[in-house]
């Protein structure tokens, strides 16, 4: 196994990038008629963000909770809020 020295860690920490993680949850209107179309268009926007290299990873969650997914953005919080 490779030994990781303090010097190596300090060097690598200078190269780390900042990411922003977003947790997507169901809203109060999740059961309303037509919500599938809104969700579909949300997915389309995710594809645009992926093509623009802003959204690095998007993961759907289907575990029966109100958590529906995670997005890992390759930018800061202010840019994600836009």
C-alpha cells in the first residue's frame, strides 16, 4: 500500500476543487396532476447542466423517502442557486 506523507497531502490539498452538493426532495405538490411533465423538464435541465460541465454527477434515489436525488455541482453555491 502506498504511503501518504504529510507533504503529499499538503501538495494535493492545493489541487482540490470545491463542489456543491444539492439534495433534491419531494415538494408538497408532488402528487398533483401534471407533475410528471415538470419532473421531465427538470431532467432536461440537468442534461443541459451536465453538457455545460456544471453538474458533474446526478443520482436518482428511489428508497421510499422524500429524498429523490443528489446533484454534485462543479461550482460554488451562488452559481448553483442561479
